[in-house]
C-alpha cells in the first residue's frame, strides 16, 4: 500500500481530510474521514477517505469492478495517509 507523507504546503495536518485537500488540490471531490484514501485518477481526481483499512479495500474493489464513471480507465489506488506525530 502506498503511504502518503508529502503534500504541497508543508504544514502538519491533524486530519486526513485536511491532508487530502492539500495533497490533491485539483480533486473534484474529497469526502469522508480517516487516513485510508481510495483515489480515483481517471480523468478527474476523486478521493474518498475511510477510518478502516478493510472498508477502504472493499470500496476499492467495488470501484475496480464497476468503474468510476463514463471516463473510467481503471486508474484507482489505495493509500494510507501518514499524519506523523501530532503535537498540541
């Protein structure tokens, strides 16, 4: 599984959704919450976030089987967002 650690602004994000907005600024949508990202890269980037790895794997399997839209090219992946050490 790919691990995402680098994003555009260099800030230390506390939430997977904040990290994803920074890492994928051109995504047409980012929904959900958690550190497991199902990333659809077919034409327009779309990201769904999940708290549970197993849930993300299930979603990816559904997307791989059914496609992600009329321009689907099968470019889907799963990644874990590494938020690192969070200090208050």
